[in-house]
C-alpha cells in the first residue's frame, strides 16, 4: 500500500490537490504543466507570473493565487479562460485576463522601486454581482516539478 509513496510538504500538497476541487491548488500540484513569465526590476527582486494568474514571490517560496467569490461560489483558474498579454504588446510587463460568464478580471503584477510588489486587479462585472476578490497565500511554490 505504501510502496512508491513519497513524503514531505510537496508530496502532501500534491495528494491534497488530487482530493480537492480542481482550481483550489496551483496547477503544478496536479502534475500539469504551467507556464510562467518573469517580471521584476533589473537590479531588484524578480517574480514569476503564471498563465493562471498566480504570482510567485522571488525566492520566498510563497505563491499568491487569485480567487473570486461570486454569489457564494468560489471561482478559480479552473473556472475561467484566460488571455495573456504584454504592455504595449512587447514591454516585459505581463498581464492576464480571466474571462468568466459573470465577469472579467485583469491582473498585472510588478515590482516598484524599493522592492515593493504591486498587483493591479480590475474586476469588470457583466451585471450587478455580490462577491469578493482574494489573493490566497500558499507557502509552497506553484511551479512544482512534474513527478
């Protein structure tokens, strides 16, 4: 029963992700490929911005995952389609748009001078909604190696 089982925080997160609703954990914990774009300052901190909207904070191992609660239902990366872009089409300032039947969410992270992280989030509802925006902090990086 325990043959081939692996232990540790990443293995535990992968097992939990497999038992949880899709989208609660970053895609990497489901052993799916996820793509990232680096962003940062030339002589400052560098972060990673995933195709799902997650932001990894440099070498800290912390990932911020966006989630939206709409009418008491949690909407995650698994519930939306996405569109990725760069500022002015070529500048290394990535942004991502979540497309959902009820709303669009635009996300764009960047580091400011002094190393402060700013994540711009703009939510555009298609109709009047009751909801909240969350950035869930996960203590493990979302770019977990595929095992």
